[in-house]
């Protein structure tokens, strides 16, 4: 039985099936995302969603969906499903679904009378092309398939509506047509692996509704254009492949291409393999440059997310080459930023004050997992350049004070990962000495010192050690309060007493200015007040302003974003901190914590982890359907846990 399998009972119950989504990407920015019953519930959903750099920096929905109709003896059975205004669903094709599974590719089995039809979907890697293979498993009489494409040709952030400007022109191509609704867009090629009849029958389908947009307080209706339909006969045992892309398909090779792509997939037959597959979806190769997208369906490549995610998405699954390719692109951007030049790579938010520190943390993981010497040879200069850039005070919002601590201005705009805003102002104005930024700074100085000393530059290493000593003393004096935990930020006489998860980094990092007793005290408080089965809360329920439910209109969600919601990526650092304190005795606890995420493989967006969770039971998944930092940190902790288990087993053998 498939690890990701849903039977007829669940599939035909829209209350159960509509909240479950699937995501497939081509690792170059394009994606396919919808629900497991192929009913789009977001404006971001679509069968073929691609970047169109000639227009803007957003993704665009070209092909929204493809309705299939089974025809026997003149009777038509439409397998499609759309939601219209007034909670009306049509044509209710989900009632024909017998089962859905997603071990290698999303596969739906339909049964219409004596007809059993299998549908399999995949995205071709590094190509803007969706392939769908239809196989007639059983039929007792002549069967015809009809395909009706729903076109959007619009940004994922907009809607399309019936208009006279949309072009109805099309041209015949081999086994299909090509068409383009608006100037500036690429042509959409819709082709089949066998000859089909195309019937030009242009219609607008009005008032299609997206309930996920309604939940978020946005406009939620659009009209989609259907230019006509394709028809072909299919025999029992025969497979027909549909290709939707922005270039002509090699019709004769579609079968081989489809099977080759299937063979590349790692089966999603376990929690770990689901995370592996999810990790690959965040990769975005553009020419010679490689990026990590922060999440789907609306995030781009954000610098902080990229550096935090990079070790888990690559090194933790033994893909060192992928790490180095992404870091090569990032290094280009870092050097341009340090030199005050416009960034050539498309990496956003490089100017955030903690980004360069997270970049060195990522390189530190490379040193630990691969080789400290190799890290020094490949990235030693980059690390030193970053440290010196900060020491010289050349960052526009990162100021090194005489006490060795870094000061940031977080009043006017967000300066950390807690970056939600309302009316242009930070909801959580973390300003002054911020706890994780200075924990990172101490860790960076000690790590850089070690690399320099091993490389023979003892003088510079001593300089960094001396600065780290000053930083460490000030850190303890400024952040550690009388209750045994750390202030979240301190600005002059203003001290934030809220219990937040950012203090956990000081326990998790390799180098910390805290004593073991101080670390244990912090870990205990985080465990008692912030730990949930789905990550660390962004704020303790005992602190003022606790708002754990990420629901409602945008402003309401912005206020809740970092005021009590739970974030899985933070638990990665928490579990690392827990292992540092409790050593081998932590293994069973860590395993129990990780098991709590396994049920997410069948919820929300199946096979991956969403952006965040409500901070109170039942800890419902919210936000982006798949989030890079969450997947990455679970993979990194699983890798560390494997090492701990190996050490434990080795110790038993010695006994």
C-alpha cells in the first residue's frame, strides 16, 4: 500500500479532500499545485504555473486546469470539479474517484460504470512542461476521452475576467494547438501523444470561486477562458499523454520522457523520503545560478531563508554539490552587497542585518558535515570578508558597539525573521541589541577564529577571540535576566521581557557565551512555555499579546504571525539544543517530537510541511503550503539524530 494513499470515502467527501493539496515543481521556478481532487481553491493554484521574466518577477497561471470527460454510448461523464459562487460545485467529477495515491507521481483512479481510467501527473525537471498520462485500465465498449482546457494567462496575484482583449487565435501544431491570450506571454502548446480532434468552441466560465482566498479576506472570483476541446478514442490498456508547455513537445518521445521522469523520483514511501522529495522542490536553477525558494506557492528566494535552509536541504541528504552550487550564487551576491554594487543574482532581502551572520552559520554546518579544512579553503576568505565588513561598520543597519555587541534599528522596518508589518510598521519592533543576532555574532567570531588559526593566521585569530570575549561578557550582562532566561531585545533602558523562542539559538549554536547551567535554565523555560507538537511558539501564552491563531483577513493574520503561532524550523534548533544538554538520553525524546510531524504528510499539502501552525490545539497548519526552513530543519535534525543513534549503538557494542 502507498504511504500517501486516500480511498474513495475520503476523496468523495469534499470537507476532507479539498483541504488537502499537492505540489509539484520543475526545480526552475515553475510549479503545479491544486487539491487532491483537482479542484483549485487558491488563485495560486494551476496546472501550469510559470515565471514569465519578460513581464515581471511573479509566477503566472497559464493553464488553470484540464477537465476530462469520458464518453460511452453517447453518454458524457465529466471528471472535472470547480467551485462556483453560492457553494456550488460543478461538474462534481470527484464522485467518480475510486482512489488517489502519490508515491511517485500523483495518481488518480476514476471509475465510471465499466470504465476504469488512471491519471498520472508530473512536471518535467527544468522545463516548463506538465505531462499527464491517461491509461484506460478497463472498458467494455468503445470509449472516447474529451479534454477541455481552462486558461487564465494571469499573475498568481491577480484574477482574469471575461474581456474582449483576450485573443481567440490559435494555430494547429502536431497533435494539438498553440495559443496565447495576451501580448507578452509565451504561447501555450497543448499536445497529445496521439492524433486528436480539436473543436474550436470558445466560452468563458464565469464566477469560479477560490475559498482559500475568501478565508484570507481577499477577492475570490474569476472567469476562465475555454478555447474549445480535444477528443480522441482510447482502447483498453492504451495510454495517452497530454503535454502542456511553452514549447513544442517531441510527440514521439512523450512516453519515454514520462517514464524517464517517473524513474527519477524517489518514492514517497516514508516520512523521510517525503521530506527528501519536498527538499528538492525548493531548488530553483536559472541558467548557471542556483537558488533556494523560501516556500510555495508565493515566496521567492529570500536570503535569510536560503541560508537557514541550505544545510538541511542539501548536506543533510548527502547532496554536497547542490550546497556548493547554491553557495556559489550566494557568494556572488554577498560580494556585490559588501562592495555596494547592485545585486546580479535574484536574491531578496540581502540587506537584512542578520543575513550575513546566517550565511556564515550555513558555512559552519558545511565545515561540520563535510570538512573544516575544505570549508576554510573554499570559503575562508568569504567568511573573513563578512566579519571585517561588519567590524568596519559598513553595514547600513548593523552597528558594532564598544561592548562587542551588534546594534540594529528595528523600529522603522523589521530587522529579523519576525518581520510582519501592519500599516508599514513592524508588529514586533525588535530593536537595539537583538538576542539571536548577537548569539550569531559570538558564534561567528569563534568559528572564524578557529578557521584562521588552523590556516596559520594566529594574529587575526587572536583578534577575533579577544573580540568574542568582550562580546560574550556583554551578552551575559545585557541579556540574561533574574528569572534565568534571555531578554528578546534590549535598547537602552528598554528590555523586552516577553518569552520568545529566539533565545534558544544561544543554546543550540556550537559556540555560546553561556554556562551549561544557564543553557539548561533557558532550555527548561522554552520547553515549558513554547514547545508544541508542531514547533516552538513565537510567544509564550503567559506573555502579553499572545495570539496563537493565524486566521482571518490579512491584518488579523499579520498581528498573529509572530505572536504565538508555532514554527517547526525553530524546533530544529530547540532539538539541537536539547541534544547538547541531555546528550544520549535525549534520543527517545527527540524521536517522539519528530513523530508528531509524520501525520502532516497526509494533511495540508501532502508530503511536505506548511509555513506555520496555530499555537494552540489542534495546531492546524497555516500559511504557505510548503516552507523550506521547516523541511530543512527537520532533515538536519534527523541527520544529527542518526549520528547520535550510531554513537549510542557503538557504545553498546563496546560494553
